[in-house]
C-alpha cells in the first residue's frame, strides 16, 4: 500500500508523525511518503520513509503553499492520504472530492489551543477557534477515518478513533538510564528537567518559581530543552533573576534530548489549567518514565487516573507555586534511593501497560486495514 502523509507544520522527524506513525507503517511493509519540513529544505530518506520537503518562510507562505502541496501529494497516486492537524483540512477536502481515501489526524483540541496562540490578535482568536472547530466537524463527516489523541474530542468528532501518545519504549535504554542515574544518588544538588515546547501555559514560570523556592533547601538546576511557542515567555524568562538557575539547551534531536534526561533527578510537566491541558494524553510524562525518570506534574484528575495503583511520580496543585508545594516537592526528592526506585517503577509501567509498541502501533495498523479492506 502507498501512503502519503501530509504534515507541513511539523519537522519531518516529529515524534508522533514520523517516529511513531510513519515508521510504523513503513515497518509493516507499506510505501510511505511524508510531506514535512526538513532542516535544510532537502529531501530525506530515513527508516524506509521518503520525506518530500515543504518550504516556506512564514505563516502566510505556509497557508499559501497548501494548494501546491495538495496537488503534489495527489499526483503521488497514493492508496491513503494521512493529513495532520487543521492546517491540512483544505487539502483533505480537496483530496476527498477527488475520490481519495483520507485520514484526518488531529493532535490536540485546537478549538481551545488556538485561544493561547500569542501570534494571533486577541479579537481574532475566538472566531478562529470556532472556524477550526466547524472545519474539523466537516472533515470528520467526509474523511474515511479520524484519529484523535484525547477522548473528550469524541463528543465533537463522533466516530473518531483514539490513538494516544504512548512512548516508544526502549527498555534497554531505560535500564541504562537508571544505572547512569545511580551515580547522582549521592549528589548534593538537584536537577529537574523539562523537555518540550516552552510557553507560559506549559508552565515555564511555574517551573522557575519552583526551582527558585527549592534553592532554600537544595541547590537546584532546571534543565530546559525545547523551543519557545505560543508567546514570548521564553524571552521574558531569560531576563528574570531566576534564569541563573536554568541550564537551557535549546532544541535538540529527540535522541539527544532523552539522553540529557539521564542527568536529571525528576521530570517536570507543570502545565497551567488552560485550554484542553487537563484532557491531553501527556506524552512528556511517558517519555520521562521510559527513561526511568519520575515525574512532578500538575494534579489534573484525568492525569492522576492514568496511574492509579502505582507510584511513578508526584502530582502537585495548580496555580502559583507556594512554599507548601515546594516543601512537597522537596520531600519527594529528598530520598534519592527511593526516587530511583520510583523511576524504575515508571519504566516497568510503560513497558508493561502503555507503550507505542503495545498500544499505538496495533491500533494504527488495524485502522489502515479497516479502511482499505
């Protein structure tokens, strides 16, 4: 089967688009072509996936290039077109009108996420969110299948299949990370890490506040990896006194980012209670656990419910980080040997219960089998 995936917003090696979905389909014997950005604008051939580069210099060019991308993709003559996120809805509708099989794959609840886009003028955000929601409802009615990552989207996109964000678990790498981390058990300092897109709603200032308050108890460093998105929070944070406690590495390839976690004691995901954050499938948590790294996370009910019966991290209250929260975190990380065991329990959890290999890949392949049968 020939599959063309279209994800013009994403870099080609995006974790979900490329590493999980495209590589899974290619490993199953399908011919996979991906339209996405590449670092130098040149074609890429990797893991049996052919990447056709998408080039644009700004958001306006990105939208204006959609008809060209759609036409190039249609000329591929694919058996299935797998399009990602609202940007590609016009392409999805055009391909469907030509009789092509189309899968629409949305990674977030964009009806609420758009409200956080700082680059959009405030008066435009709500109309834009309503427009995206209407377009997603339309494409859901005409597409052959819809993939979502959040169960609450089923109310708005009935008939969709939920394929969450379980990690690609390399158990050997996770065990090696645990062994490497034992060297930090006697360390006098504490390293808390965050890997992912950086913004105020993703908890940047909550992380800075926590690290600042922990200085009273233990010298603490925030290992920060990822690009700034949505707003200018990263630039503002760099001018704050608390930035001196940050080790900012910028954007790194996933392998390097995960390897950097081996020098941390716990991973952070202190998202604000905005947009659909409470309902997302928190990929970062699972990535931490796949490296035997315990997490410290916002106490969202849906997140806590995923880990009932196991202790693989710490959930802390939302809102401003006060002394009580800092004391809770300090107590959690104080017993380093115990913290190591919590991390190893996390690796056992994702290996046995929630990995891409056991959950995501089988669902994706079953969906393809169904719509092409």
